[in-house]
C-alpha cells in the first residue's frame, strides 16, 4: 500500500479533515439506498497495513490504515508501545487516534472485540515517540539589583534566598530546605509558598530531608561542629511539620535517608566519614562503615526499589553505590560507581571516566536513571544504571539564567532535584538564581 507522507506542520489540519471526509462519504445516504457502515467480523483477520505519521509527541494525530476494524468504538482499543491511545473515530478501515502522553518509542497495536473473539494485531513498523523537554521557572526571582528575600504568599510573588534540597510528600506538596535559613513548602497545586520553620536553637544548617515510607515522620539532618550537637530532627503532621524534635546527636551530619520499604534511617558524619544506622528502640546508632576517608562530605540517596543507595561524595566529586542487604537490614560497604575520587572536572563518559564538580542531590526516574545536580558545573547530569554519564540539562561550566531547550538553558549552582513520575516533571532548586526551575519532558 502507498505510504502517505504529510508535512508535519499541516498534520493538525489535514488529518482530521481527511478523516471527516471519509466519515461523511460512508454516512451519505439517498432516498433509494442507505449506506451501512462496516462491522467487525470475528471470522476474518484484523490487519494493520500502515499508520501515519510515524513519529511525534503527545497529542499527535494519527491515522491507522487496515481492515476489519469495524465501527463500534466500544470494541476497539489502540495502544502505542503498550500505552492506551484515545480513539477519536473509525471508518472500519481507518482509525483516528491521538498519541498518548509518555508513550515512548514502540509498536502500534489494535485490539478488536471482547472475550473469546478478542483479536490483537501489531504493526510491522515502530512509532518514534518524540519528547520536547524544556525548562521554565516556577517561582522565585531577584530584583533589579540582584537581591531577594524570604517571602511567602502566592507563587508569583514568593521569593527564596538559598533554595537547596527538595522532597515530595504523599500529596505532591514540595518541601524545600533553604541552606542556613529553614524549611519552606510549595503546595501541591503550585500556587502558594509558606515557611514551616526558621533556623535556630541548634538547628542552624539543615542539609537534607527524608520522609518515612508512611510520611508520618520527616527527618531533617543538621550540620554543626559538636559531637553533642543536633545531627537529625524529626517533624510530624501533627504540628504540620512546623515543630521539630531533636533525635540524633552527632558531629557534622551532611545527609540522612530512610529506606523506602523498611523505614530504617541511615545517616553520616563528615568528621569520621562513617555511615550509621539509627536504632530507635534503644535510641542509639550502629556504625556500619567508613566510605573512604575522614572529612568526606556526602549524602545517601536510596533507589525507589530500596535495592541500593547512591552515596554522593560532594567534596570529592564522585559517586559510590551501596547495596541494601534485606536479611541484615544494613547497607553494605560501597563500590566506586561514577566520577573520579578527588578528580574535579567536567566530562561525560562511563563510570570513573566521567567527571563532576560537587555533585549534590539526585532523583531517580522509572528506569533507575539518576539525575544529579552537578553544582559547580551548573548543570544536571544523567547517570544510567550501567554508569553512563551524560549532560541532561544546562551548559556545563557555564553559569547563568536562561529558560528554554535543555541544551540552551543555564543554571547557577543547582543543588536540589525531585522527579514527579506521573507527569514526567523535574523540579530544581537553583540556588544562586534564588528560584525553583521546572523541567517538563513533554
């Protein structure tokens, strides 16, 4: 069958008009004869002969050509790479559908019928799903003199001073640490910013946030110079996360993380370079291992599966991987995963051939890719499970402030990042630009 080639800039007009013309030709009737629309015949095969276009992003209009589709839309399901596509209409030999969000590249399939007469047919060629990621600014700004302040209120007037670390709760409210300042929150509708607490009373440099799996406890780590000082505090929904209780006392805690399944809490000490497990029953800590050397500034970030955690060594510019032993409930001694120990720089590559400059918070996507803020390189790096490092967004070693395409945008010391898998959106704490940026993959 001849393949239709329609210029992409005309498809939004041509495809629906073409389909409408075909529908009208079938539905036309005269006084002498009524045209009957074709029905699905379960005794005959269902075939896909072609579809057009063969590439596009979300909401791309697609025509699928074939036979024995029938015209009862209740019997027809269309999928792009296994993701259900909205069906607009059918003539029996053509299906008019919209490409669904985040379908990814794969085959087109059609299901016709129900129960024992259900038939499935798969296309011979692949539909190439095109993402159109871009970066924009959600909240925060500086005045004409480059100054800002801590300002609560509607999202368009809110301001930040040192946005640093981000976390979602179960409702997708965004909790935000401002270094040396305190805890802020952006509501789930992205309309309002509020302050939960300000620093003071021994909690003066909050570093990381981690929720328990049931979201009933928020742990915030604290970096200070005394072994008797506060290393971690707990906050609960009962006080709307506005009041904290000191839980762990240790020196220079850079990071803490809860296991996403067990809820076990692990934290570190910069002074000794150790990882500890908190034992709430006895209010004591179990020393696990030294990751490399003393005075290693690092945080701990669990994969959603809980199978492992990445240990991001900020001041030595590399990343370790520590497997979680479910029998013992402990993190195991880590192995070198990406970047060069002490080898600050900027280079994409595989494993230890890659270079970072103060990597900080990261976020996992659905496929265990890890997107880490490479702070002093002023960009977001992507690390695959195999250790392949590439630049995801920003211009490496080129700070500034620019929205737009991923390759064109500029950050200035991006420090915090979280990922909303439901709509493929990243939120970035852009520290020196004093704002929250958004990366939308659609």
